[in-house]
């Protein structure tokens, strides 16, 4: 794995290495482009394909869903088999290993507890003469979740999306999952059932996003769409943004570990690999102040990757996006880490908690050697749906507020309005809005 | 003005009347299309124009800003005159009427106080064996505000965007304003200076949004763009979404008044007109349970519009988007109001506060007869930057959290990890992620 020392290079050069391409700059692999050419009769960009699919679903509804299921996934979809039936839920329950089901229940409990503790409340404040100002926090009415079901199916993603929505108080949560050979992973269905998800649709890709955004005869229109997906799903979320809200535009998963000489090189290597095994586009980066640790981790990673079940994926990811950076000092290490704005940031140093106030950009921070990322992926409580690709500069981890909105409340009295009136009229007139001034004066309010 | 009674029609028909076209379905007026054909050499849609402008600014930076300023606005922009100078700020201060400046200061104080009261804090919770879970609320580093400067310039919009960003703790706030005859409205500059905005650029339209999203040699790249604008600005915000975050996609302004027989028809009429005078696309709707009030308001509006300074605009708006709906009862009135999800909702009833819990979708609620919308536009404290066009279903009023992000924190101990380990490994293995399981086992943690 590549080792870069800031002292042999420059901070600017290191930052260049940490910069991620924008999610819409990633080239499609050749086999995907060939498949798209076959399907659409032209070598369209991913954005062009998505605009076409979303436009068709918006206009034609279910008919477009059925057509694209056939064209893209070779699936015979119909309005009768789009929604998962009670029989299919029951079959999934019969298939589930009780140990896994018990673990899913425990995860649901932990995620629910953390999100309940986090929930903000509507609030009020008072002003002179009995006026009140406030802010109502109101749950969204209907939310749509996208859960990927391609190369791997993740019941944990159902939990990490749906539990925060339920805690927020969303009336109706629906879910779209692409089926594999006509079926959905049983644990995905079991998790959905345990959480009380109202409807699950066997639809994937940009079509699923469009269906939830605009509604079809079968799929209800939602207020917000959340959850991760491939590049087509992500571009579709951008395309429908405005017709509905979306949680974020996310890409491949990442880990960035900040470590000093006290870190255990075995732990660092194992944690980098737990990220790299996700997919070939995943990124695993170590930033350390210790050249010795850098060397040890590089050796350890090589050794461990060879024996992993998903070694081809992990090796490809490390080759492409694996990196070890040696920083001059911990201040610079954190500067680099904040610049990268990683999805997952682990801090493996002598006093990890002391560094927390210096973290400005990250999806989630894992503090100390007994907080490996898989703890957060499955069990601790915070959602594992996190911003990636440097977007932790501005996006938040998926949380209860993701599924709520804030509404201002203004309740004034005549005396309070009287007190504010002259200034309101002065500003309304300065902005040339005469009827604004008139609405005040008319109420028997003096304005000089 | 059109009066529609739900009992003569049906609830479904009334809802159809309340449905707003999507912001990307609005046809450009002919004169705009002709101007665009002249400039771009083809009858492009607004979305196509915006994609072209944003793409050019992303690739070429300042050069594209200069070219489009000349092409679209016939302005000679250069890298030397993009930023407002200290001399221009001083000239604006010299131009300002002290009464208006005093009113701006009062508005800034009120908006700051409300937003300070609203600010959420980072928080912690504990778990067994000394584990801690938390959530950090961190301000964004750099924010860009768009303030329109076309047909009218609104210093109040500077306050309502910038003060929440400052209260959030954003390090650097920059602003883009389209100049008019090479100048920016002096009160816009005075408000910016009073709030401590770092830089103001004389750039407008989709170009300004692209410049702040990707950065140029002159305009810095920001983390989030907020503020209202015309259809080109709005489509540009959608286009750059993902490279930066944005506040919302907003369209023309709206008021919806819920009133019973106790409401004063003069107040209702005046408040509808204060909305209608904004622009011809603005919407003013009354929903009442009282047929008598409906008649009186219709008469009163006709009378008042004739004497307004901006009567052409207000009359066009009422003709196009003015409506009075008579609901069967207050329950139905609120059902219609929530369906419309208006930007501003006024409640003028006998016991207005009692209806507040039934409000599900609105940008801001104005409770009772002494809370006219202009009070919120200028003075009360909550931001007047609000979701429109039915998007209050999912978007929030601009607020302190608009300029902050949430980062999860997980700090575990060996004993806590031991307690969770078996479930983590069970789930990781069920999802086929062996390296995730390995990262736990390796830490000396037993998993059976």
C-alpha cells in the first residue's frame, strides 16, 4: 500500500491525494456501458439514462415500472406482484435463523434507544405584551426508503434507515428493494416486519426512486426518500429532489483512521480491511504521526487481505483507494482528516477523546481502540447511513431530524404589534411594498 | 376573485385547485424565451440553459462568470470589480436613511435573539461499562447566500439568511447579489455590513450559484448555498446539489388564510394583498367556514387592489392564483390547508391557538388577528426564508440547523464491546462481511 510522508511532499500535495472525485464524475465500468447501450440503443451517460427513466415513470407510472423491470433486470413485474405479500413475509420468517433474528431485535432496540434520546421537541419563547414565538417539530407524513439488494443485501440498512423514521413519528414508512431472482433477502423482510414498515415493493434502481417521488397507481407518493444505492439510484435522488426531499447523495463507503505510535497495528489493519471488503470503490486511509506504525500496518494489511473471504474485492479497493499518510504532527493529521471529511473516522491515539473537539468534518467518529467501525455498523445505536466522498463537509448522519420538519409560529398581541409597527412600516416602505405597510396600519396600529 | 364551495363541488376537486405545478413545470414567459434564444442561439429549456451555465463555470471559473455577465446582463465584470469594495460599503452607508438603518438594526437584534434561543447543542448519553454515545452539532465552515436584486432588492432577505448562519457559528459567510446598473441596493450592503458578512460579490443568476458551489479563482467554494432566487437560480441550486448542500428549492411566495365568521374581512383582504403585491406568480388563498366572510373579502379585495402602488402586479397575481374556498367545517378547512402546505398560514379564528396542533404542513404559522404576515417578514424573529409550492410537506423554514451538521460519536470500552460482540459477529456473518467480524474478534473479544 502506498505510504506518503507529508514532510517529503507538501500539505497541498497530500490534500490533492485526499480529494475525492465528485459522485457524477465517476466513469461507468465498460460492462455497464455496454449493457446500457444494448438496453437504450445509445451510449448514454448515467445522468441521461436516469433522466429518461425518471421522466417515463413520472408520466406513465406503473407501466414504466413494468417496462424497465423487464428491460433492465429481466423481471416480470406486474401491479399484482409489486408489493411483498403476507405470505412472502411469513416465508421469510420461517427461513430466518433465530440467532440472527435475535441479533436484529437487539440492534433495533439499541438504535431506537439512541434515537429516542436524541429527539428534539417543539419549543416556545415569550416576548413583551404576551407575544409568543415558537417552532413546531412535526414528523413527515410518508417516507420512502431505498434498500439495495444487489451484490449484497443488508438487513442492517433497513434498521438504520427505518428506526429513526419511526422514532420521528412518521405515519407511514414504505420501502423499495430490488429483488434477486424474484425474491428479497429474508432478513431484509424480517427487519422490515419487526420495525413495522407498512409496505415493501420489489422495485429497484432509478425507477423505484421515481415511483416514490411522484407516486404511481400502486406505489404511493412520499414526502422524502432516504437510503443508499448505486450511482443510478443516487442520480435519481438528485433528479427528483424538489418534488420530494432526500436524505443525501452518497457514494462508496470510506474509513479514515487517525493514529499515533500507541495504536495497535493489527487493529488498524483489520479496520481498514473491514472497509475495503465492502466494494472495490471503497476507500481505506490511515493518517499517522508514526512512520513505524505506517510500515507495520502496510505489512499487516498485505498479510491479512490474502486470507479474507472477500479478498478480491478488498485487494482491488486497497489498490485503488488505500493509502497511508505520515503527518508531521497530530495537528496536521487532523487538518488532513477534516479536509478528507470521511464517512467513518476512527481515532486510535493515546488520548483520543481530547482530539474530538478538533473534528470538524466526518459522518461518524469512533473514539479509541475498542470502538471499531463494525460496532457502529450494527449495534451501538447511531445510524450507519452516513455522508461519503467529502460531503460530510455539509451533510449529517441520518438522524431523527432527517424525518421531521420545523415550522415557525408567531402569535402576537395588539400591544406587541404596536411596539414593532413603526419599524415594520419603515422597512416595508424602504423595500417598496406598500400593501405590507397597509396590513399593519389597518389594524388600528399607529406607525409614527 | 373566484369563490369555490366544497359542498357544491367535492373535497377532491378542491384539492385539485390547491395543487401547485412543480417548480420545473412552470413555462417561461415569451419575452424570456426570446431573450434566451438570442443569447444561446437555440430555444433551450430553463434546465438546459442552467446545465450549460453551471458546466461552464465549473470548467472555466472566472472567465465564464465574466462572459455570462456580458451575455445575459450586459455587465462588464472583471476579477477586479467582482467583490464589493470598502469604498462601495462606505458609499452605501452614506446613502442610508438613519430611520431605515435603525429599523434594520432592530430587525437584526430580534432575529438573532430568536435564533439564539433555538440553537441545539451537542449531547452525550452513557451505556454500560463506561461506553458513551453522542452527537456533535458542528457549524458549517463556509456558507454562500444568494440575495436577489432584480425587480426589487430586499435587505430583509440578507438578515433572514445571514443571521441564522452567524448564530450557527459559520466561520465565513459570503454573498452573491446581482447588481443593477453596476450597483447593489445600499440597504442590502448596510445589512451585510451590520451582520458581518465577509465578502459580497456582484454576481447574479445561475452563474453565481455555480461559482459558490465549485469555487473560482475569485469566489471561494462554499459548503452550502441558501437563499431565494428566480427559476434559473433555483434550477442551478438543484444542479449543484451534492457538490454542496442547499437550503431548499423555492418558488413564488404564498399566503393561505384559515378564517371563521369571527375574522375581520378588512384584515383578511389586506393580508391577501400584501402577498399578491410580491409578484404576479404569488398566490393568496382564503379558506373559510363562513360564506358571508367569503363574499365580504372578495368585495374588499377588489376595492383595495385598485389603490395599491403595485396594483398591476397584485391584480395579475389575484387573477391567476387568488382563490376563496368555503369549507364545510373547520376540520375540512385544515385538511385543505395541510394539503396546500402553504409558505405562510394565517389562522384568524375565534380560538386560533387551539388549531395549531392540527397544522401539519406550513412554512410559518401566524396565529390570531394581530399576527399579520409582514410582522414575520421583517421583525418578529423567525426567518422569512420559507418553503413554497407545497414543499412545506418536507422542507423546513430556514433556521440555525440549516447551517450546522450532526456527527455521531461512539466511544466504547472493552467490556461494552464484549457485551455486543456476539450479535455484531452474527449480523456481519449473515451479511457475508467476514472482515467486519474479524475486526471484533482480533481485539481479544470472545464471540460465543
